[in-house]
């Protein structure tokens, strides 16, 4: 028996009317549609935090404790604010960046009339916002960013200290803060939220 295939316009109108409760989330688990927000999240989490901050921080920690108070601050700490600025930009753009509304302007949906694309885009985006998937992650990331910023400042202040215990507390505090930031970034979707 041949299955009826819905006309694209019929499918899209149904999509514009859908309710999140009607989605079979179990079937969608393996579906990942890449987006720029997910790629940037991956860069921040993997390339920057894991490889340029956390690993060197943990591997060089003991050596840092033996340095005298006049040695320069490691570049991962002195340049931390630049990457934090990028992470803040990611946080500010995340809500839009993971929205499925971006799919409406991609082929084959891009061939629909502008009015229909706008209707679908608005409905899909509102359903996405109502799902509340990304909003708590953005809030959690903003808190983690603040914690990491404070920890990097404390490490900068403690770096010149001749007291190894003070430096140790600052290094450990920085480690905890950047690990929290990385762990929060891990919670973000790996693609457009469906």
C-alpha cells in the first residue's frame, strides 16, 4: 500500500500549527541539524576551555606554585577576558542561534511566499521559546561567566603573592570556575532545537 505524502504547503501549514506535546521526542534524539551557534559553542568549550585553559591549568599547576611573585601571569589568564567577551556574545545570541526558525529560510522552504515563511517562522520560534530549552542554559552560562571572571581577577591579584597558599586557593578557584563554565557549555544543544 502506498503511503500518502503530504504536499509541502500542507506539511508546512501543519508544522505552523503544531504543539510541542505532539512531537515524539524519542524519535528526534538522533536528529541534529548543525547551526553556527552550536559550532561556536563547541569552539568555546572544546578548543578554548578544554585545550587552552583547563588542561594547561591542571598540568602546570604545581609548577606555578613554585614560581616567585615576580613571574608573569600565564597568558591563558591574562588573555582570559578576550575569550570571556566572545562567550558573552555567544550567550547573548544563543536564544536566536538555536532557534528552528532559521530552517524556514533554507531550501526547500525558502521557495515559499514571504508571508507563509514568516507565519511558519513565527510559530516555530514561539513553540521553541515555549519549550524553554535554551533560556535556563543561558542564565546558567551567564552565572558561570561571572564566576569565572571573578576567579580570574582573584588569580591575577594572588599571582604576585609570595604566599603559596593564597596562590593555590586562587588557582583552584579558577579551575573550579572555568570547569563550571565548560560544563555549562556542554549542556547546550549540538544543533538547532527541534
